[in-house]
């Protein structure tokens, strides 16, 4: 099996660009949820805004699919003619300080069912830490949303989710450059 994989493009984008912001795509389904809002079950996915592009994490049936992009763009599967309102929110109210300067990602972890899922960038959770200490943990919450946190929530999630106990936890660090599917480190889900 060749070393190149769909995941490699995503890893390359994350390794070379400083993380500047988290942008969330929210859907409003009725007037009962005025904008802005922070309701995980109404989030379709999120972008990590980098200094030279974006990585889009699309939530589809409880699995996040990571795709790099040169510019911010709405995903193809969103129906622009529907009654749903699209709202792009910044890092405020989530976990990143909007006033911080972009910083390189020093450590990245992805949780995937197995090597095949990881190669295709189909993951259950992502955790990253930047060189300035900023952290972000995100996972597909149920089938219709995304939830966010930091390292402590990531550790709790791994402990409290028996469904993912047999899945793989894969890590890349700054010393592992270049980041590729083949350069992954495999860790135990717990502790």
C-alpha cells in the first residue's frame, strides 16, 4: 500500500500553517434559535483557519471528514435554497482567544476507527496544541453536531466513551515533520 493518502493533504496544511481562528458553520432551523448561538446539535462542521488556508471538518453521521481548502467556502452538500440560515461564527464563545496571534501547531491527535479510516481522513475527534499553548478538542457530537473543549475534555471523552475504546489514537508532533499518514504515532486511547 503506498504511503500517500487523502489524509496527507490535510496533515500538510496543518503542519505548515499557523492556526489563527476557529470558524463554525451553524444552521438555524427555526426562530426559536436566534443568531448567534452556540448549540452543538445545530453545528454542521467547522473550519480551522490557518495563515495560508483552511481545513474543513464536516460532520456527517457522527464522523468528521477533514478536507483542506485554499479559501473559506460553504460545503457542497448544504442546500442554499433551504429555509435554514447559515451562520459562520468565530472563535469567541468556543476555546480560542480571538485576539491571539497565529501560532504553529506543535501536536496533533486524531481518533479514527482504524488505519483505513485514518487514511481517508474519517475521524471521530481531533485534538491539537499550538506553540503558544492554545488547545482545541473537537468531536462529532451525536449525529448532527460538533462539540468543543480543551485537553481536559479530551481526556474525559476518551475515558467516558466506551464506543471508541477500540478505536485508534494517532499523534503527530513538531519533531515528526513532515506529517504524513505513514509518520503517525499510535497511542492507547486510555489514559
